């Protein structure tokens, strides 16, 4: 057994101190009894009972404190399960964002390919299920050892409605926000959300600030958020994504009063890796260059995979990269070739 928050076990000192205090009080109590003027009179007015019985309530309270402290430390236990009795539930995002082509040919097809490869490598007898989610979760295949059924379902996936940004802003209103703003640096036409999502957001009361970009968040003297400083934008020439690049309009800054901000700005490469490892070859925007199959980088002994190679993608793609990297590392350790 291990503990997720082992440091909390230090709180067991409290029940120990209480136990010591209780023992000292009992010793003091016996001293006072001996000083009673007439022990025979005490025996006649106080009912006789076994000495241990009067400690039951205290012992129970201390035991409860100990058990509560152990539970507070979040104990966990790993129970090995034979592979032929394991159950795996594949969960794949099929929301509108999965149609993005930042991963070739698109996110959903890439996730499907990795999931299919994963299922094909599983030994016979392993139970596999499939769940997809967009605006709601759906169980497409209940856990089964018929892997062909799961593979067939993976071949019929399609992009559904919903994006994280639109869902988040609408949910904030449902949870009681007085106002909700969707601030976007391009026009409504360039928004990656579906038309019906934008319409539903407007119907629910979301205020859209198009061609607007936050440049600074403002706080009060206590560090609480009070506003977002924004500037108006105009659209210039198309960028690599095919959408027109937003360009700031000079002198157009203004403040929007806010108490909470949810940032949906995508992902970018962490610059620390490149700055600390200059001989590690990177692509535009700082993503690491790695072989597609072995995941070897330009630096001998270093492998890379996941979002730092592909850019923002899916968990299942990162899992697939981990499997490829494990094989590449094993080969490298065995023969030393780079």
C-alpha cells in the first residue's frame, strides 16, 4: 500500500499526543483517589466496574482519529490483474476540434489509426470497449474480447458537434455567471466553432467581441482580476492555416471588466528545452525534429514524442509515440546504433 499524500500521515502525531495526555490524566486521577479521606466510603457510593471498561470510549475516539488521518493521506493499493482478464476502455474525442488538420490528415483520423494499432497489438482475451464524446459521451462498444467489433467501430467514427471553447463559455452562464464574453482575434467567419454552436451561444446570452485580442489582464491591489485590456484587430494576409492573419489597430485598446478568464489559446512548444539543449534540432515554432518511426532526435541518446514533436494533438497520439519510442530505445540500448 502507498499513499498519494503521505505527508499527511504526520498528523498521526495528534492522536499520539492525546493518548499521552490521557494516560497522564489517569495517573493524576489515581493519585487523587488515594488521597480520599475514606476509601471504604468511596467503595460504598461508587459502583464497582472493571478498570478497562472506562477506557473504551476514549480508545474508540483515538482509533477513529487514527483511521481518519490514514484515510486523509489517500491510501492506494495496486492489485495485479492477469492480462487475459484486463478490461480497457478506449475514449476518443470526436468533437468539432478533431477535424483540425494540424495533425495529418486530421486529428480524428490520426487518433483512429493509433487506436487501431493499439487494439491489434492486444493479446487475445483482453476486454476492450469504445467510448466517444463531443457534446455528450456515447458507449459505442461495450467491453468485449471480440477485437474485430472494436476495429469496425473505429472505422466508422465521424466528427460531431462541440468545441471546448464554446462549451466552456456556455457552461459558465449555466453555472451562474452574470455575463460571459467570447473574445476572438479574428472575425466570426474564421471561428473554428460550428455555426450552430455560435448561434446557441448567442441565444444563451454570450456576448461576442470579434476582431478583438486581449493583451493584458489587470488586477487590483489585492491581486484580484478586475479587467482585460484588449485591442481591436483587422485581418491581413492569410497565414499557414489558410485563415487571414489578425493585425492590431494602433490606438484601439480598451478595457473589459472581468472577474474570471478561461484562456483557450491552443498550445506552443516550451522554449526551455531548446534554450538548454542547443544541439537538439527543432522545427519552426520550436517543435523538436524526431524520426517518425524510431523517434530519435538529432542528439544521440535523446528520443522525443507527443505534442513537443507534433504540436498540439491528442492523448492517444502521444501514447502511440510512447510505444514507438520504447521500441526505439530498446533497439538503441541493444545495438548502440544512432
